[in-house]
């Protein structure tokens, strides 16, 4: 028996096993939209009346994954009352699935997120494919809301409070093996044997329809915290204390705790609380900003965003909707080179790692092996996948093996002369179709292109450290880089699971150029006698993941010294900053890796701040007047740090480093961790109001100097009341009019 719907195919075999195949009609990955919910409602109604079926299996017919969750763009268009109605419908649907007399099984492969996991939790059993693409999670908090279709209720009941809280409050995603370990799924299937494993589980369920879930070992303490009323109160109280700082900026965190807490009470309606809390959150500024970032990320990953209206394919690089890159060469096997190589190998590219000696090449291979082993040992990657990735990497100290590379990424020391030499050699060796790129963070791509014999095929691919964690990649267009090459590189970045932002070839590109006025002002504050811990504390209170001086210690003062010099042409009043960096590098205080920077380190543990007085004694300081500021929600220290960042963002847009304002905001959130709940530096400027920003910038200029002079475009915005954001619906179809800033 077969029944076809627009988004489902229902098949009954001769064992009376009903398989519901999910295949969204217009998208490459399944999402819950109105049509899907309506059709599933009808399917469940038929199953409720079915007296013959012995088992119902829900599985995806899309190779991309099980279910990505609800249609976020649709949710963003709804009012609070409409949201409450949609939540009630989804909760009722999943409750009907949970109450089916027929056993139900969710077969999970690939992403199973948000509403997708809530759907799977409503099923009686779950089996998940053990592959690198399978992830189970409830990431709603990252959009400023909470799970709304029963996730705050069913997940704690299924795996306990201790395991569910990180998934709900942090958006933590689990691999199949970790999901099995905590009891979220009942079995896992190795990727090569997936069909046999699923078939065996189905046979087991047909023989024993009430097959018990696999018992999960829990310590006595965990059982007390998960399963007793006093233990639950202690757990939730601890969660509130640990998330207090984040909760001040992210109201979804305390809202989720409240929904979970009500759901654990007897005769309390936790589902109603979940609906109420979600409906309240959808209208908050935090949710609006986080939803905007979600749409911007989707827009950045859309190839149409970066394709020039005037682009024409070249014979060597025809425009296509898929990458034609298969073999990647990487010159330099240090931290960045090895990180890029490991990522490319995981994504099934063949990688050739080039170093100047066999010893360095071997060291690079060991770095890659350590990265893959670490992922495997932590359960983030099946051991077979790690081994296969390692098999796709080879190392050499010769140029010849790079000949057939479709793409070469240079990742050597940050020196113009060294990089020019590499590009000259690559031009001689690599086949004419090969693309040549640099991972430089600040040096001129045009200079490297001049050293090559193919300037149209030279560009920048600036990955951020650590490569496996940082989502952003700056794709840098030099003056002669062809549109077809940018198109190809954007597709390559997308294939790695990263988010591309295309920038022009200017010092520091986008992220470092905007970040350094913020970091530089922290150094100016040090020179003015402000305590290290005070500076970092105020940045964290603003919403940064770490303070600017902590960040410098992580990156390395030697790297910062080099970049600050490279940015001299675009940064004003930079002398004190370069001088302090230079003095610290001379003393060997280059951050965590040397054991001392702005802080001292005992191994990996941060100890006391480094006394800075011996260094700043020779740096001139000046007395400044104190002027009153217009209200902007920031204190004096935060204003000194954040306003230079906003101002430089406006300058970058004014000078066309990127094409649109949303690109600046997305890059700064993904590349630096700029407080996501604020939307980005330009969104923050709009929220404060450009008139207020300009007035306060001018006061800061009087107090601290020319570096605070407002950008020309900022003054224009203040005078006209204009906006930097397009006042229309998102052109790529992800955004909504309701969320657009006016």
C-alpha cells in the first residue's frame, strides 16, 4: 500500500510496517512548514485509526538529513499571538504521535535539530547513523527563543536534567555516539552498515513491540540530581547561578529554565509554560537581532549573494553551482596550514601539504593527526572517518606534487618577501587552471598577484584560528581577481561548512581592520593607567566572549605587533599602540604561548595580570577633560572600547571594503565573537541612534584625540537620520519585512 503526499510518501510492507518517508517538495533539507504540518496531521490521523500496523518508521528521503526543524523565516513573520497558535498546533501534533498505540521509530541520519529533534523525541524509539554529519540538538537559544514543541518537557524526561540542560540552555549538539551514551537514542548504526542495522532494529521491535530502552548507567549523585525533587531544585538553582551573566543578555536562558521547572512539577502544564515563554521571547530585541544574524548567515552562504551581475565564466573556470575543486595544495604546515588541511581532508578533498624540509612536513602531518585523533577520542568524529581523512593527506618538501592542484592555499610566515617568493614558485609549477590563494591576515593580495603569472587567479582565503572552530572565512578580491575565481572560492568555503564574506584587498581586510581600533583603544587605556582586569571585565559585561587583552594573549602579541604595523596606513594615532606591542615582544611577553603577556600563565591556567608600569613609564600620557555623554546604555570604559569599533565599521562600509552593512555585522560576530545579541557593530549604532553616536564620538575626540573623529558617513547619518540597512525584504528570500530596521 502506497500513499503519496506533496512532502511525504507512506509505504506499508507485507509485515504491516508503515514507513513514512519525509521529503520536502521544494527544499533540499526537511523543515516543518504549514504544508508539512498539515500533511503530517492527516497521516497521524490515519495511523490513529489503523488497527493493523505493527510499527511506524519515520525517516528522511533527503540525503541532507533527517529534519532541520521549523521554518525560521515563517516564524519570524508571525506576531506573538500567531506564534502561540503555531506552537499549540505543533505540541498537539507531537503529543498525538507520542500517544499512538503503534510503536514508532525515528531513523536519524544527518542533522536532527530543533523541531526535528522534538519530533524524534515524540517517537517511542530512535536509531541514529554514526557519521560526521549526524548531529542532534535544540539550538533555539541561539535564535533568542526556546524549544516550543515540547523540547523543554520531553528531553529532561528522556535523558535527565544534567544531560538536557546544556542542550537546551547552550544549544549543545550531540554526535550519534554521545546521544546513545546518554540515552537520547536507543541504537546507532555505522555508516557502511546503516541499512542492516536499521533492519535488525526493526526485526527486534516486531518480535518485542514493548522492547525496553537500553539502560543508562548513572552515578548515585546523578540519579539524585535527576530523579528527586530536592535534587532537581539544586540542579536548577545551580543552572541559574552559572548562567546569570549570560541570562542578563539572553532572556531565553531563564525562560527555558522556568519552562523546564514547571514541567517537572506534578499536575503542572509545562507545555503551556513553554508556549507562553516562547511567545514572550519572539518580540524581544535579542531575538530580533539573533534572527537577523541567522538570515544573514544564510544569505552569506547563498552563491547568488556573491555573484556579480556582470560576471562571465572563463574557459578555465566556468560558472557552476558546485565546486570543481578536488585537490588542494597547502604551502606551510604550521598551526594554520595544518588546520586548513585537516578541515579540507574531512570534507573529502585530497590534500598535499608542502614544507621546506622533511622534518617540518612530518611535524605538519603529526599536527593533523593530533587534530583528528582529538576529535575521534572526544566522540565528535567516528574513528573510521578520522582514519579516512588522514588517508587523504600527503606531505612533501618538493614543489612537484602541487602541479595538479586545483587550489593552492599559502600559509607561510607573514612576510611580503617570503610570500612573493612562494607565489613565483607556484606560478612555475601549478597547472594553468589552478587557483593561487593566501591565508594572510593583513598583507596585500595584489603584491602576491604581481609575483605570479596569473593575477586573475590570485585571491585571499583568510581563515581564522582555530580553523576547526571559527566559522568565518574572508574571501579577498584583489584588483585583477576574476569574478569566476571568486565564485569558485565562495563555493569551496561553503563546501567546508564555513561562511564566506567577500572583501576588497585593503590592509587588514574587514575583521582585523575593524577589530584593531578596539584592541588599540584597550592599549591606549593601559597607557593611561587603567587596570588590565578592568578593561577586560567591562568588555565582557558589554557582551564580548573575552576582553581585548585576554584576546591579545590568546592570539599572541607578536602577531598583534605585526598586524598593527601593517594597519598603520589606515589607523590614526597608533604610535603608542605599536610602541607598547614592540616593547612587550622585545621582552618575550607574547601571550599565553610564552607564559606571559598582559597576564601571567601557570601552564594553561591564567594567573595574575602582568604589572604594566615598567613598560608604560616611557609612554607619554596626557590629562583629558571629562565631558558629559548622551545616554547610550554604555559606561565610560565600554564607550572608549566600542565606539572606535563602530566608527571603523562605518568607514569600511564607506570605503567599500564590503558591499553592504549586514556583511560587516555578520563578519564581526562570526570572526570576533562581537556580542551576538546586539546584532553587530552597525546594528548597535542604529539601535543607539547615529545622532547620539556622533555626539559622543565628538566628545571622545575632544577628550582623547583625533582617533575618535567620526567617519564622514557617520556624520551624514546623524544629520539626515538615515540608515545603513536596506529598507526592503532580504533579497535572498530569508529575511522578513517585520524584522527590517527602519
